[in-house]
């Protein structure tokens, strides 16, 4: 904060924010509306964290009192005794029953249920909907973001690849910024953990996973508000790929380490009682490693989003300009930290994947050192 | 945990796996492979250039040391050549001196021998002439003396006396 201009800007910005909240306060000020606002914010955060069937950018209450959504619908693809495809605009943001052929569907908490023509959803004792859930392969907001990110990566790195050919081995353009990162992943992640001999076959996966997670994390911080990497299905898919690559490329030494960790250091009859405990632990380990990957990324991104959105929500709850500007400053600081976390989580996922690949591709002479 | 399982969307999982694998393959083909090979080529190029520079430097050093060696050798050769020449010169001079000496000696000896023989010849010639002269003188004397009897007799006596002396 050495820059006085920056301090001034920051101050004006905070005051301006508090003023708008003041203005709002004039309209709604009773205790009742405060609890309403609380639940509304809570629901909004919950809604934001979930995947959505339409790409809504923001919603507002119009002069006519009705809620309007700005954004665009996405295709719904269902498997319900045959392929069912229709636009998500039919749901009207979960307010109406979508009809496709003879089937009726309704959205409930972001999930599609098969209903009757009136859209009745039956709840069981635990408030879970008991209607039939068709298999949902819709292009949701997250899938859309994955497509956009993938397209962006292809454009960016394809361009970088072409610039090498054009400029005689020297990068040009935006890609230039990413070249040192690619080099870092190659030298300090892949070669350092897997080794000079075998790192090459893992490089495409490591580079893709790093930039994929990083970009999606960064998109999550934009006002687009997509929480892709904080979705358990996404992190599970990534972790399962790491798990498969680790175990499918596992060498003889890797499997020997798993099922005969002590080797020839003691006779077989001495090993039996130890192995009753050791082998289950080792086998459990192969599953725990990718599981920790998926939980770590999911929890970090999810938590980051919850904290930032809660702090932003707090601004509207405080309704006085000291508390609101304070929570704005806090939200701002957390956002900066989240930018770091976005990079850090991508790095950790890549680094640990590389580490597991390193274990899997271990050669015999290396194992002798143990 | 229950919430996690409920949140798990199979459709999203399916799309993520499919799209991510497609992305890995596409990026592998169109981005990572050319990028990594370009970087590798560049690094190889730099390595090779550095090695070549090192090699050139070494060669340069070798060349200078070679030059110095050659110069040293040439200097040594010149030195030895000069020394040899001096030796040859000295030898020639001494040889010439010796030869002159012996030749001179020989000449002197010959001259001496000639002188000796000339002298002998001259002495012999003088002896002959002296003898002739003496004979002539004696003849004249005898002729003179034989003109008177007395003198003839005396002469015979003298001669006889001479023979005895010889």
C-alpha cells in the first residue's frame, strides 16, 4: 500500500459501496427482512456452488416485481428409455415443468426428476425427492466451462506451438508467458520426480492437468462465478485418471514394493505376520493417494468460494458502512489469496500426480537404495 | 459424506472424463509435442553451440601452442645449424692448415733434396772441371817439362810420390 493513488482509489471504492448499501437500507430495514436476506444469501451461495442447467450471469427483480435472469439456456440431454434432448429454457429456471414427448420433467435443487404433468415432487422423511431420476448427460454450466477452457487451451498452446515453427524455435505472442511454466513443469516437476528416462510419456497429462485446473480455478474467481474445480465429480474424474495412469504404467518394482515391501531382508516365515498388516495398508494406499487428491482440490476450491461469497453477502447484512467496508476489504484480501490458491492447488495436484507416477515407474536399481 | 455423494453428478463426471481425455490427446498432438520438441531442439542447439565454442577455444589454444612449439623448434634448428656450420668451418680451416703444412714440408724437403742433388752435381761437375783443368794444366806443364830431360825425370818422381800418398 505504498502507492497513495491506490489507497485513495480503494477508499473511494469502499465508501461508494457502503453508500449503495445505505440506499438499500432505506428501503428494507425491519428485522424480518434481515433474516430473509440471510436465508436468501445462504441459498444463493448454495446455488452458486452447484452445477446449473443454464448459464445465468446474474438475476434481478424487474420493475414489474418478477425475477429476471440474464444468461442463456443450455441443452438438456437425458437418458430415459431413450435419448431425450431439449433446451433448458423449458424449465424457466426451475419454475415450470418441461415436457418432452410424453414425459414431464422438473428441476429440484439443480437435479432433474421425472414427474407427472403438474410437476408434483414427492419428498420422503429426510426431505429427499423420491421421484425417478433419469440419467442426466446435459451440457451444464460446468460442461460448458470445460468446453470453453479446453477450446481456450487449444487456441493458446496450439498458437504457441505454431509460433515455434514460424519463428525458428523462439516463442512469440501470448504463449511466451506460458513457456517458462511449461519448462518449470518439465524440469522441476516431471524430471525431478519421475526421472530423466521416463518423464516424457507423462508430460502431456501433467501439462494438461496443470493448466486445466489452473485456468478453471481462475475462471471460478471471475464474476462468471463458475465453480467447476470445486465440484466433486470433476475432481473425481481427474483423480481417477491419475489413479489409472499410475497403476497401468506401474513397473514390476512398483508392484513388488506393494506386495513384497520387505524383499529379501528376512525369511518368508518371518514376513507372514508382518504382511498380514502391511499388504492391506499398502493396497489401501493406492486408493487413498488419488482420493486425497480429489478431496484436497474439491475442498480447497469449495471453501474458497464459500468464504468469498459469505464475505460479499456479509456486506449486505451489516448495513452499516464500517462493517460493510470492513467485509469488503476482507473479501478483497481473500480474493487475492484465492488467486494464489488457484495456482497452488493446480501445482499441488500436478506435483502429487507426478510423484505417484514417479513411484509407479520406479526401476529396480533405484529400489535398491531403500 | 452423504451430501458429497448426493452432489456427485454422473453426467458431469462422464463429460469431464470424456472431454479431458480428448483435451489431453488434442493438446498432445497439436501443442505439447511440438512445444516440447521445439524447446528440446533449442536446448540441444544451445548445448551444441556451447560445445562447439569450447572446442574452437581448445583448438585455438592448440594452434597457439603448436605455433610456439614450431617457433621453438625452428630456433633450436637454427642454433644447431649455426653451430654445425661453425664446426665445419673450424674443421676446414684446421684441415687446410694441416694440408698446407704437410705440403709445405714436402716442398721444402723436395727443394732440399734437389738442392742437395744439384749441389752434388755441381760439386761433381766442379770436380770434373777441376780434374780436366788440372789435366790440361798438367798436360801443359808436362809438355813444358818434357821439353827438358831433367824435369821429366823429376816429374815422374813426383808422380810416383803422389801415388803413394793416395
